[in-house]
C-alpha cells in the first residue's frame, strides 16, 4: 500500500482488509521498515477482516513512499476452477479496504473511514517463460584425450504468471548452435562431448524449445591445447628398458571476436597431468622398436631393438595425432685393432681377457649404457 500524505503529524495508519472468500493472504512485507512498523491483526470470528496497524518510527520527518506489500493466493472454487481449466475467465475478485489516519487518539475517536476497492480479473494461469538449468555452465573436454564421453545434466522448467513451476524437460527439444564444440540430447536431458569435437568455445549456445517458447543457455567448453606435451623423464636414463612417460596439457578457449586465449589454469605455463586419462591412447609409432606398457598407475616405454621411433598420443575420432616425442635406441660396435693392422670384434674375444668402459662427452645428448661385457646401447 502506498501513502503520500506529507505531514509530520501523521503517526498511525490503520487499514482493514475484507477479503474475497476465494483469496488467502500468504505474506505481508514492510516496504519502509526504517520509517514504519507494521502489525498484522486477525480478529476472531464473526469478524471477517484483517487489520494492518502501521506506526511511524521517525515522527519529525516528512515521508512519501510505500507502507507494505501483501501477497495473496486465489484458491477458487469447483465451478470457477472448471472454467479456468477451459481457459475461460472466472468471476472478478475484489479486496475492500477501510483506512484511518492520524495519531493514536484520533484514530480511536474517529468514526470516519476512507474506503477503497481493488478489483482483479481472474484469468487462467499461463506460461511466462521457460528456464533451462544446469549444475555447471562449464565443461572440460577430456573426451578428446580419453575417448570417453563427458556429460552435464540439464533440466528445463516452465514458469507461469502465477509463479508455478513445472519440469518440462521431456517435452522440450534442444539443439546446439555448434555441434563440433558441444552436443545435446534431443530431449534436453544433458549436454555432452564425445571426443569428436575440434575446438572449444567461451560461449556456445544450446537452443531450447518448448511449445511456442524458445530460449538459450550458454556453456563454456575448455579444449586441450594441441599438440599435447608428451614428457619423458629425462634423456639420461640408466636403462633402455624403462622410459617413464607422462602426458601434460593445458585447456584453453579462444574468443572468436578478439582472438584472446583464456587458460583454465589461469596461466599458459601451468599444465595438467592427464596421463591416466590418455593412457589408452599412448602408443609408439613402431612397436618393433619400442612399446608402451602400464605398470600400476605408471606408463613405461620399453625398448625391443635398436632404431628410431616416437611415442605418440593418437585420437581415433577424428583420426589425428595429439602429441609426440622422439625415442632413440642404438648400439655401438667395438673392435680391437692390433699393431699389425689386423682388427677383431670384441664379440670374438673371451670376456676374461678384457675390460670395457665407455663414457659420453655430453650425457644430456647421448648416454652409453654397457650391457654385460660386450654390448653397448646408446640412449639419445
């Protein structure tokens, strides 16, 4: 209710509300709590009204504003509800007010009341909007690395003019504005990525349709920065047979308008270890030279024979290499040259007749690893 009487003498406003029998009061909220207190009084039967006694808190200042708000609910009756179900209007509803203003003594003595009537059209409730909801508006596309689908549940609700909500997910239809970035189930139950996506996006829209209503919901999809980093512990390993390998990656989105790159970690130099996710995709280019095997939670590259190959991370859908790192395995042949210019391979000399030691001038580039007494493997 609104009061505009600009006078310092006004101390109390007493209002009585006589309700339509089809209406109930749900809530009363003071709108100027620092200036007015609001007391709600409901007399016992046979009285059929609700009284609102508003008392001024700051009596030395002029005031112009709203006193309180009343939220009412219509329960209707059988005949009227049937009419509303048929989308027909019901009988008009009315709120009858009596109002007294002044100080407390004036209100007690005065028999003069101002009267007002508020009337409402009773119309069938109808949808005001549809609202798609998801627990999170962000997805990290690890499906590109793992091949396993990543999904996010979604629901669609209708909101009526009367404030009623209803889950209409199964009756809705959804489409993605960019299916190569983010996909959606036709009935709007989820959004997902399956590894076939080619990029991410800071804002990809899902179009939601229900009856004649259309709206959008936007998601951020983080995508691995390619190529991913295939990391070998170092190049000076003690054994050709054990190369620990890790897969490190950053996730980014690129603004199509500005070209700005944004990183999930906040920095381009901060990488996530996704080895466990990408483990099934780690292979060697030539398995006759080396192969990848899993030991507990670790992935190791084991050498078979000398040669050059690469450790690769490969996506099946689409077919492309996500990252690679070279692996070198060679051997060194050693011969003994005698004073008469004759030479002999140490393979033909009994082991007891010589000792062999091999060093590298730069072990960051090449390591010589002596196997037994007559075999030298080169690790670079």
